[in-house]
C-alpha cells in the first residue's frame, strides 16, 4: 500500500493516452507533482492510500488543456477594437495602444488576468509570445501554471527592446533565469518573417539550438503575407526557412493558414509542429488553415486561442468546437477532425507540439499531474453518450470545476486558489482606462 | 409616482432598440408582463416605485435571446452520433433512434431539458419544429418560456402522425388549443421541399393563411438538396415556392446555405425571413450561408442553434460568435457581420423573423418584459471597452445570471425557478438508456 498526497476518486477518466483509454469508474493517485497511478477505482484503492481524497462523482477527469499560442498580456486589449480592416485595426488601435501603454505593469496584470481566465476554463499549460515576458513568467509561477514562453523579437524597437539584439539578449536572460524551473519553460520567438530579417532569424535559431529549445514563429497567417514573402525571397517561405536551417522537430509555426501540399510536405519531412488558431483566423478574416490536410501529412497540430485582441477569450473548449466544425465546412466533409482527434490536439498533441509530450497531455503513471475535472451534472451535458463529443461540441470552459497543475490544486469548485481575481480585475480595469485615454489623444 | 412590480436597478442596459441605445447607469421598470419604462436610474427612480428591486450592479441587462430554429426534444439525442457522413448519420442513427423512441414522453422530457438549458444560457424565446409539439407547448408553458412552435409535417408516417393530413390536423389542433396563450404561439411547419409534395405544401400554406400565422420550412440546407430540387421542379426552389404562392412576410426559411443572388432577390422582394444556423451547418458540412449577402439584400436574418443532434448545445452566445466569425472568413473581410449586427440578429431581428417584433427583441416601454442579466464581473469579461464585443466574442451562456420572461423571473442567480433540473436530467438519462439499447438491437 503506497501512501500518496491525493486521490481523485470515482470519476469518468479520459486519459488521452495513445490508446485513448476511458475508464468509467476510475481514480487517479497523485504524489508530489506526479501521477502515481491511473486505473479503475478498485485498482487504485487496492494500491494507494491518499492523504486527501477529491471526489469525482459526476465528473469527467481529463488532462489539462494546452493552449499552444497566445499573447497573455493582451487581455488588457480585449474588445478594444473589432470588426475592422486588418491595417486599420493594427495601425489605429492595436499598435498605438501597445506603443503607449505596454510596460512591465501591464504585462504583469494582463498576464495575471489571462492566467485566471485560463485556469477557470481548464487550461493548464500555455505557450506565450509577447513583451516583458519575465513578468508573465513570474505571474505563471505564482499562479502555478505551466508555460512555454518567449520574448517577441522584432527588427524594430518595441516597448520592451530597442533592437533585435536586445530581444535576443532578453531571451537569453529568460533562459538562464528560468532554467530548471518546474513550470516555466522558454522558447525563442522571432515574431515573423515579415518583421525579422533573415540575419535575425538565423541568430534566433542559433540561440534556440545552443540550449536545445523550441523555436516558434508566426507563419503564413494570411494570403497577403504568403505572397509578400514569396516575392521577397524568390521562393516559398517554408523552403526559405528550410534553406536557413530552421526546420526541425523543435520548429513551431503559429497559424499556417496559407499552406499548400508542398509546404505541408516540407513540414512533415522535418517534423515541424503547427498551432492552429481557428477563432482568431476567422475573426481577422485570415482564412481557413488546411488542418485536415496537415493531419493527413502526419504533421502534429496543436490548438491555440491567439491573444484576446483577436479572439476575444482564452477558452480552449470554444477553440476545440470551432476547430472541429471549421475543418468540416472547409472540406464539405463531416468526417474530418472528429471529436476524439480534436480532443487530442488540445491535450496529447498540444504537448508534443511544445516539446512536452513526455510530461503532460495525457494521464498515465509518471506524467506530471496536470488534471482538470469537468462537472457533467448539467442540462447541456445531459445525456452522455460519448465523452469526446461533449468535450468538443457541448461543453464550455465554465463547466470546469477543479484544476490541478503539477500536483497542486489551483482551482477547486470554481474558486481560484492562487490568484486574487478581484484584485487582478480591478488592476486591469485601471489599465484599460489608461489605454482608452491614450487613444483619445 | 407609478407603482410597479419590479425594478431592475443600476445596470448597464443594452436596449437593442432601433437606435441601439446603451444606458450606462440604467434601470428598467416592469409591471405585469410589460416593460413600463427604460431609462437612466435617475429617471426611473423619479417615475416608478418598485415593489421588488433587482440590483444589476456589474451586470449587462439586455433583451432575452431568440433562438430562431431548434428541435427541442432532440436534446435526448445530444452526442448520440457525430462526425459521420450525412446519410450514415441519418439512416443508421438519427432516423432509427427517432422511429424506435420518439413518443410523447420523450418529447416532454427532451423539451424540458431544452428549456432548462435555454433559460440557463439566456434564451427567452425559441422557435421549435418536431413531433408531439403539444408536449413541447405544455413544457414551455410550465417553464415560462415564450415560443413559436409547429408539428413537423411529412409526406410519410412519423412517430406522431401517419399521413400529412394528420400532421395538418395536429397543427390545427395546436392552433385552436393555444390561441390567445401569452407565451405559446403556433407556426405551420412542413419539413422541407424534399419531404413534402407540392400539394401538401399548398395545404400547409392555406392553413397558415387561414389563421394569419407564420409558415416555416427547412430550405436549401446543402448543395445536394439544392440540385435535387432544381432537377425535380425544373426551376430554382425559391422560384417554385414563389409560384406556389408561399412567399410573403410570414415565410420563414431555416438554413438557406445554398442561396445565390437570384434567390436572395426573390426573398427580399417578398419580405421573406431567414434563420441562420452556423454551427449546425458547419458540423454537418452543409456549407456556409451567404449571410452578409442576405443582409445587403435587406433580408431580415435571425439566428438558431438547430437541434442538439447537430450542434450539440443550445447556447445562443456560441451561435453569435460563430456567425460573426464565419461570415468574415467566408468573405475574407473582417468588417462584415460586426458584433452589433449579430447582437441584433439574436434579439431584435430574431423577433421580427418570428413575427414578434412588436412585442419582444428590444427593451422599450410597452414591450413584453423578456430580459436577461449578464454578470460582467468575470475575468474573461474584463476589461470592458464595448458591450457588443463582449456579447458576441467573449461571453457564454453561463455568464447569464438572471432571466425574466413575460415579467416572471424564471432564473435568479443561476437557479432555475420553474424547472426541477435534477428531475429532468434523471428522466432524460433514463430515456437515453432506452435509446442506446434500441440501436444495439
């Protein structure tokens, strides 16, 4: 009989393991930050003695969701401007709002609000790209969230760094500061091929290689970008990245809306990863990423919300539903991206995209204990014929009841335990007043 | 000083009136089933004395949402089968499940579950088409929901009626039974042009005309249907309906995915109404309805969830977000279907589609008091720059706190007051067991 910290007892367990096992009356033993055992309640009771028991009656217990791409601090700009031409939106709202307001304080409180929202909607790991990411790292640490984050690198000055060299230096600082942290992981993140010169891209890739870290970039988000890059490089952007030596298993591309068969083949050949952001792509009228095609090519695809300026929330359940439906209407084929596949994209495959496939994204012995419990005892989740169907097509973030990350309970019965949400909301409301005034000027 | 039953006090009021007025510190006086006044809190306090005060601090107060097309009792089949070819899904799951299980009991409890879910997600009026609709009418009456419902009419036998004549007789019974009911309204609903002969369509239209009622039908849901009808009639389906004398301001078409410019012109010329069901159309891979084009033609378009077999929930907030995003990616234009327009589709225009524009869909003096209160004090609704943006792009049904229909509080602080949700869920779970077994045979 092994004594463990916690047993989640008597729930319906969706493991998201390779066999997609579901255990109808199951339990999970957690010791420290690790899953000590997953099995039927009978098996777990026979093997483990829990110092604390969390009852999971009427709950679906599954791996925490993995938001593969966001800009956490941009919660401060949620709903600031919508329904506009991209250049109007960027040049008259988002860019000036950022230039006049983004500082470490905004980065801190915006990220805190994002962490509150993400935990409340069942996300346990997020991949972030923005400014002053050391603030985001500190917030995530305090909130107890797992993350992979990087300072965005541009050719031009940002509120955080004056030159791309400063951006690279900031990234190196992050790497050295957060090495060996159990929750915070670092990624090297040049913004895009249209905002970073090839020389900067190469330096960024060299930095990622030096530390064996992932390298992530916005890529082929819309037709305008794809055409511009092809004209500038005299070849497809994917081919150009390949020739620069950027493409490998640690290469993560955000969006990839405008990918053709050749692009997908290049990505598949190099083991590159993709994060699909369907709601943002729709709202900005970027287009529909050919996700069904990517999966046919064997590319590992995760899901992301993108930032709150273009989504406008961080609910991965919404994103799963939209991903599943959008792929069907793109192909006019209702069989593509079935619910089980999409659940995998938000869990197991999402973890593989971020290079964390060995530690999170599925529930099995030895994995980190990142676990969410969904309250199934609700009208809109009744009756229950199929768990995956409910996750993707019926549930929402507000159905998440309890969240455990790295073995620590961060939300219990909808109460956040690591974030003072009232304080965070008050701070962000103050920042928003400042943002509003800055645009009136 | 006028004494009234209730004052909703001190909230942010989104009226959805013709001017799209928003009142930042506003109140609403309700007397009986009617809005007695809407204005600033100061104005309302000076004019009215409320026997009951509902505080609306931190709340957005708006008209209840109007679900323009659903099949309420199909909650019993939620998630029974997804991600399949249409004919596989219909012939091997939905049709046999219906043939073997749909009876008045299923219609009653399935509709009760739908009402619980709809109230919890802010819907106050729904338009329903299914079998044994007298059960649905009774449930809606008990739940205190406003509805427009009709028995589905087919050429062939259904679990409810053996012939189209029986379907018409059932409809006439509904009309006579529910005349003058304050909540239940009746519509004549032949299923579709591919399941009803022209003779039946004409009889149905004559019945609608006899009582001056709306006439509603599934129309042009996918390319297969559009082609089949054009071949059969030797002309476009819209033209055929026009020649049969069906098209007028009381004509409501569900779906209209495959509409071209000529179809839209015909609809606009006759004042026909459309209900757009984007999530169902995506999930069934039907296609993308040209909603932006319909609006340009001046057609009044509402929003619907369709039934739970193809959605799989009844959350109109989800539907608004999807409608706004889908139109943008269809046109590759981020300016179409802005949030304010989409909010209108789910409120004011939705009411006009159902022929209820004079009584519900906006908050102003003399309208029926169908009102929802949304709790804004949540991380994912912070900060607040624009109310419409939050409704369409950030909020979900679970943010609805209190619901009033026809002046009666049916949900308060998320507690349903007119439905025993635990009992309803238990009944539907029993029915689902029966459904599952019926398909194993």
